């Protein structure tokens, strides 16, 4: 069940991305922004974004320490 409109989601994501830039410039990757666009359209959930990013960065971390 989706409780936010696409505009509300877009506004929320804009706020979240901009608030992260208060401590310095942070430019989200193209891949991250693709996830955001898909979430706004209802194609994936924020939970799926978390899972995809956790999987990606967990495996990269493991590659570094192995």
C-alpha cells in the first residue's frame, strides 16, 4: 500500500538528499538516483533499496578485507 503520492515522494527524497549536503558536498551516484526514481514511481520500495545497497556494499567490504 502506497500512502504517498509521487510528488510527496519526490519532495521527501529531495529533502533527504539535500539535508545530507549540510556537512559538505555529497553527490549521490547514478545508481543510487536510479533507485530513488524507481521508488518514486512505485517500482521498488525503500526497503528494497536498503537491501540492494547493503548487499552491494557488504560484498565490496568483504572483498577489501579478504
